[in-house]
C-alpha cells in the first residue's frame, strides 16, 4: 500500500477479471480518424502489459474527448489498434460499453486477453455536464448503469488514469465502492513524482505557468507559493496576461476582450492580493509579442503595447530572463506554454523556454496537454526529467486538494483489505 491506496503488488490477478480505467484521451485528426499523439497510450502500457502477463482478463475503460465542447468526442476504436501495436498482442475492441454485447464479451474473455470498450462518455452519466450538474456522491455513482452493469462481472478494479483523477465520474469513482481496487503503475508513479515536487524539491525550485487553464493555475500558484514549494513562478500565456492586467499594465484591447469573453475577468481582481503578497516571487513578462495588421510579429515593452493589440507570446527579453532562471534552477515544474506556439509567428517564447528546459541540469517535471504537445513539437521528450500525463489533475493535486479518485481509492483500501503484506 502507498499513500493509503492498494497497489497491484497486493493482488493475485491470474484468472481474475480486472476492470482497468485508463486515460488514453488523445487529439484526433477529424479528417482521417487517426490519433495525432499516442503519449498517453504509451504511458498506460506497463500496467496493461503486467495485468495481461500475470493472467488477468483485462477490460479497459476509457474516454475520448471533451464532452463540454465536443472536441475530439470520438470512438476509442483507433486506440485499440495503437495499443495492439505497442503491446505486441491483440487488443480487442467492442463498440459498446454496458450493453449485452459488452457484457457477453467480458464473460467470454480468456486469461491474458485484453478488451477495450468504447468511449465511456457515450454514456450520459459519464459526461462532465452530468458530473457538474448532479454532483453525485460516490455512493450514488455506484448505482449508475456503468457500475451496476459491469461491476458484477469483475473481481478487481484498477485505476491507472491519474490524468483524469480530478474528475468525479462513475467509471473513476463508483467502482471503488463495490469492488476491491488498486492504482495502476502509471498512477502510482505520477503520484510519487508530483508528491516529491511538493514535499522536497531541490532548490531553487522554479514553476513555469502559462497556457489558458486559468482557474487551476491560480489555485496552484497560491498553494505552491504559500506552502514554500516554489521559489519563483515564471508566467506567460493567458495566466501572464491576467497578472499583467491585475498590476495595471496595458495588455491591449484584444487581450482584455478575450479575457472578458472567456469569463476570466474576475481573475484580474482576485489575483491582486496574490501579487501584493508574493510579488517578489511572481515573475511577469517584461515584453510581449502581437501581430500587426499584416499578420507580422511585433514586440513591445510592457507599458508600450498598442491599445488594440492582442498579446500572443512573450518577447525576446522575457524569454532570455526565463531561460536564465531555468538554467539556474535545480527543479523546474512546467504547465502551459508561453503563448500561441502552434503558429510560427507566435511560437518564439515557448520554443525558447522549452529549449532551456532541454538544456538545464535541473530535474524537470512537465504536465498538461499543450505542454506535452510543445515538447513533442520541439523534439525534447527525451530531454525532460518526467512528463506527467495529467494536466487538470496535476494542477489540482498541486493545490493540495485530495482528488476525487484518490479519495475513492483510499475508501476502497479501507473497505476491501487484502491479505497480502503491504509494501
């Protein structure tokens, strides 16, 4: 047992049916139906392979896409093919989740076989809107269809979806109420790594926070600064723009309009006390980039930004400042790019920061979908200390919050003790 949660070491899985919740949610190319990245699928392979090799009948549950914006809302069929290639053995796919076909396929599994069911978010009770509106307790989640239909067919539930551990949904938190449960190898590894960043990082410890996930970023910033985990926080992206506005700097009308239309305006006011308390540790951009009427990159000092501009990247001066901080650090945690790195005109800041991450001797911990995409784009995967699969979950964990899935797994550890020694 680790962190109050059972591990795979505590169970004999041979001949047992194991429901394994993974997070293999990846960007999909809508034109071809293929996956643009496979990093999360690669990350779950050790757990799936171990369960199969130990003789378990493995049933994989996964989601694909954001059901709020319907981005990448898609079948998990392509994922089965990728998993088969990575594992070197067939991963069967079934375009069903809880229906008769799915249940019969589970019953017919032989030892070591692997079955991937379709996108669990095709079930309404698994959708984030369902989660946000109804706010079911974990006991209530155990009474949903996905748990009631599948749990009776299983001997053990394994959650390897640390990237989705901030979600409070039946396939993540309901099975632990009725089945012996454990965390998978990826979940265990990520829990260990991010716990280390919070509890005993080598110093100086620098946090690089950018991107557009504003609410989580500000929550995390408050925690790591007040708790002393961060010696310095380098900011960029929408996070940096909001902090600049909170300080009273001119960030351009287009940037302000975007912040207001995205319902992030409240963060300008609420971040003022954060700046007042930790201003010495929060580093803001000193210059920024925008596009002129011809779509060409222009840079300006903060304070001299055109009134109608939209800040899309940090400038050269800020990139140099951030590079020096990263190269001087002993631990660096990164979540979010410095701007719109998907376009050549506005990628300079992100590319410069990422190159510094690849060169630094510090232990680098990186998380979040855009951060991972940037790492792959610049060919720096092998240069990073540890790449977490989680974005939202990682940030919530670093706020000090007990994640819903962690709470559910701890409940299962108390409810379903094992006879094996706890390592």
